[in-house]
C-alpha cells in the first residue's frame, strides 16, 4: 500500500479512521463522555487507529496531528447533544 503524501489525503484518512471508531463504539463514547473518561475507555481503539494512520502517512504528515483533530471532531464535538461535564 502506498504511503500518503498529501495533507488532503491524510485528513481524509484520519477522518475515516475516527468515523469508524465513532460508528463501532457509540455506547463507549456516550459512557465516556457522561463519565468524563472517554479517552480512558477508548484508549486501545484510539491507539490502534493512530498506529494505522501512522503506518499510512509520511512522518511529516503524522506530526501535523490530523488524527488527533479528527478524534476530537468526530468523537467529542459531534456528540454535543450528549449531556456531559464538558458542556
């Protein structure tokens, strides 16, 4: 598989991985947000996604935090309707 070398493609990959995490872990996300433990509950899944992202992009692109931003956008910000301590 080819290594991704453009920011646009890296962003798309990061969002796709985060989207899959959101889709397959909805109950854990809700629980984590409500209990202020999201990153502890999903630590293994988030790290697995990070490693996948790291393996598919250049070192420079990995350092631009596209994956972390996608995690925040899709696992936290998109769940604004869930009652939690964050908001």
